[in-house]
C-alpha cells in the first residue's frame, strides 16, 4: 500500500469558519424542517372554528316546562368522527316560542350533568356539583353556572347553535 | 465447530464485541451483599416493563384504527376476533401498570439512598423527566381506549388545562384538536402515544443508561460517610479498583431474576384479570357515564375533588408546577452531605408523608364519597318504621325529592352529605327547615321544589331518625293514628289504600316475548295496570333486555307515535327516555295519577313502542289498584 497523499492541512482560521458554516447550515435545516412541523402540531389553534345551526326536533314535539336531552352534530365534523361528533344539550321549552338549551358539560371539570325531573336540579356525577333548573350553581365546586347554546325556531324546527365546548374563560 | 469459532472471531474483530461491548457489561460495580443488593433492581425492572409495553404495543398499533370514529370498533375487534388480541391488550395494560409501580419504587429508592447527590445530579434530572414522560404515555394510553370514559378523560383534562392563565384556551384547543371533539382528536393522541412519547422515552432512557455507566452506580450509603464533591470521584474510582466486581454476572443476575419475576407477574395478571373493559361507545352526548382515571391516578383525582373550590386553580396549576420544580432542583440544593437515610430525617419524613398521602388518597378516590349515588333505591319500610302517615310520606320523599342521592339513612343512600341516620337527635325541626330551605355550600335549596305539606312530612320523617327509632321498628309510629287501610301485594304491584300509594315493579325485556320488547314479559297492551285517581305511584324500573329501554306514561292516543311521547303526568318517565338505560341498570321514578282516563305505558326509545313495547295504565275514579296479565 503506498503513501497516503494528504492535502495541505486547514488553518485554524479556516477551521473556525467551517465550524460556523456547519452550525449555520444545520440551523437552517432545523428551520426548514421545524416550521411546518411545529405549525402542523399547532394547527388547532391556528384554524378558525365555524358554527352551525342544528335541528333537534319539530316545535310541537316539545312540551312547555319539560327538560329533555337533545343530541346534535358538531358544527364541522370530519367524515370519520363517527359517534363522537355528537354533542348533547338539555333543552327546556319555556313558553310557546322560546327555549333554553344548557350545555351538558359541568362547568367545574366537564363531566356530563344529569337532569332530575323530580328534584328539578342538574346533578354532576364527578364531584357533586349541583345546578338549579335555571342553570345557576346550587352547590358543590362549579365556579359558574351551566353554559347555554343559542336556540331558535326556524321553519317549524327547533334549532340549537353548535358552537364547540363552552370552556372559554 | 472450528469453522463457527473462526466465523465468530472474524465478526468480533470487525464489530468489536470483545473489545467494546463485553467490557461495558462487565464494568466494575461496588460489591454488595444481603438485602441491600436487591434495592438496585428497580431501574431495570422499570425498563423491562417498558420493553414489554413496547413489544405488546406493536401488534396493537398494527390492528388499532386511530380514527375518532373507528377506534372503539377496532378495539372491540381486537378483543373478540384477533388471535391473542385480548391477551395482548391485557399484557399491554399490566406492563403499563408495572412501569408506574416500578418507577415509583425506583424513585423512592434513589431518593432514600441519596444517590441523586454528586456526581449523579444529571441522572436524577433525567429520571424526573422520565417520570413525567411515563405518566404522559400511560395517561394517553387510557385515552386511546376511546370509550365513554376516554372521551370524558379528554374533556376533563381540557377543562383543567383551560385554567392556565393567558394561554388557557390554546391549551384546550390543542388537546382537543379543535374547539370540540373532532376527527383528529384521537389521531393526535395516537401520534403522542405511539411516536412522540416513545421516541422521547427511548432517547432519554439511552441518556439515563449512559449516565449510569459514566458516573458509576452508587455504592450503598453509610452513616458518617458524607459526599464531598472535592474528593468523591477519586475515592469512588479507588474503591472500584480495589473491591469492584463485574456487573455481569455478579450484580446483573439479580436484575435479570427480578425482571423475569416482573414479566411473570404481568403475564399472570394478564391471564387471570384480563384486559381493561370498554365502558361503551364514545358518545359525548351520553349523560350516563361516570368518568374515572385508571387506578394509578386515583390519588390525583381525589386530591382535586377534595380541594376547596377557592383554592382549585392553585392546586391544579401551582402544585404540579411546584412538584416538577422541586423534583428537578433537588440535586442542585442537596447535592452533598450525608447519604444515609438514618442521618437524613427530612428525607425519611418526605418519603413517609408522600407514601401515606398517595395511599390514602388512592383509597378515597376509589370510594369517591363526593359523587352522588344515582343507584339509590327507595328506603324499605323496615327502615322508615312506618307504613302510613307523615313519617311514611317523608320517608318516601327522602328518595323522590333526591335527598337520598347525597345522604344516607340506615346504610341506604349517598355519601356526599352528612349521614342522617340519627339526625333527629342532632337538629331541631327549625334547624332542619332552615337547612332544607336554604341549602348549603354543597347542597341546593329545596324551597322551590317542596310544597309546604311535603316539607312537613320530610321534617317529621327526619325528626324520627334517632337512635331510639332502631328499637321501635315494626311498630307504627305514634305521630299519626294507626291506619286501617288495606294492603295489597303481588309480585309486580303493592299498594296501601290508606296512604293512596302504589309501588309498581317494571322490568323491561323480562322475557324474550315480542323479541324482547316487553314489560314484565308482556307488551302490545297485554298487561293492564289500574290505579285509582290521586294515587302516588312509585315505579321501580330496571332493564334486563339486551337493548336500552325506558318507561314512560303517555296519553293512550299517543302510543303509536314513533318517538318523543308527551308525558301524561309530571315525572312519569324514567331518566332520558329517548336513550333509555342499558341492561342491568335501574331508573326509578314516581308520579301522582291526578287525572282519570286511559293511558299507555310505553318505552320511549324511538321505534320500540311501535314494535310492541306498550302496555295499558288505567286511572279509575275509585276502587283499588290492580295489575292483570293474561294467564299462560
């Protein structure tokens, strides 16, 4: 095997430059990969959230004074969301034309509340939160009353506005 | 054989097994003897659990569909149709449990032996990072079951996350993948659980193991031999040179033995207990779910439940932050001095208090006494001690007005509020009226729910709750003259003509008649129940059928509606009649039959009444209650 013909060694100044060049190029690579990567993971806070009116039943099906659970689809469900695209609300007919729709999510930590017709209260199974029929806190840890969805009557159908989970503080 | 030996020698020469790998596994470690030697096995036991979790996770990842709409069905398929599917789910679950247990013991062992001190501070910090990565991967694993509990686990996490100041809504949106449960919610948790967290775990575990090799495994501590950063390294190196034994096999055999024991434990539990059951399809609109974390997080669930509401944000946000900072900074402010626990009383107290706290909070979390009891059944007459009069009516009200959800009498009821078995000896009537009318911090006011006579009956009942009531059971109470009403009993209907009360037992899907669309075995109007007008009817409704069913009273003319039946009397329906209750559940309700006429008892789930699930309720002007079924 003969002599290995070595090229002239680099000066320290050249080494310093090459060091910085390599680091800078790596940083550039990081940015090129990183921006779409981080952006894609942060996508849920970058996109806008639509709302949609959802029909929950014919007007004459609902009795005045009765509170029933209605289910409806979220505003913009993807085709593969399946049964998880449903949201529930407790709907009460107040009089001939007006309704109140309460979100089923307890305002303490989001467990679904149950309406008790006999006692006229909403009970939460998680930490004992209780709400009166008007949604105000009756006892327990919830910091505020049940949140409401806008309701309207449109062409004989009762419609609830699907707005997403009401956790905005 | 000679050819094999030469082939191996060539491979070894090229790869460096003898030159590099063997010296690593035979690196010198401090010799130990006796019980203390076994203290060192828990790190490798955690790693063994992790490896079993990864290996069992791979077939699951190959069969699970990470789509919000199909994850649940894919797990049902894995459970029932995939060969070894159910067993692999069980192994995956128990290896995750083992990892949580082993990492806890390992952390306590390192802390108690002061092994986090110089020069092993960085390894402690890496271990804390591994602790939180492990908690994260185990938590996301429960979510990926994507059953009803999984959906609400995400929801509850979101409601906690949004309490973060300034960026709360972003935290919520990032967890959900939007502003509500969306198609990408499960996919994001899948990417976390299968790619991001395992990747980080592999990297940090690698770094952690490198640090064990670089700094050397700590020797057992000794009282009177504190760590001095100036001289420790030299002392340790000399000690190893003089007394060190090769890790493999002198110490490694214990790691292997204990690791195999952990593997056996995981396998035996997987075979005998099985995979965690699915709680039902992930429908956020189903209000019957009772969300709970898996057992290793029950202590945190209990801590949150017991925190006073005014301090909640502090506990939810500041406490975990404080814990993380405290753990990470431990080796910064305590990196030298005595290592032996006998000389470190604060370390002992910390371990003792943490252990007691986690243990007692876990027990409390399992009992969950702050949750109302939705399965409370009406008080039996032997507890009420009366069969008519104010005390009897009050005893019935104790159930129907909802008191029993949160309070107990004689062992029946909920644990949320104080036990009322002997409340008559504690509070006067005036005290009781004030409390019932005004409510309390955790109790609603019943001012608009109870009428004046109902309030009197309830107070009469509560006043009769004293230690002396127990000795008076079987006698009619003296607050009202003994009634002479006729009693009726049958399997399905009992009544009392003096108090105008009747109790009806309804079992949906009792037989397979009419394909299960029957009450007590009869539908299509075959069963006729009669009560005189004015009777208070309590219905003990339960479901034994395969499908969800409900029960409600509707005007006779409306029984052919497809759904959304109008109620004939207030309260005359089981909870959420359009969805119903599932097999094994009970949903009692009661009403007053205050108008004579002919009514239908129907199942409110859409289509069921039309399929034949209806019977007849007649409210008569007088006479006695009756229940007639066709004779077989």
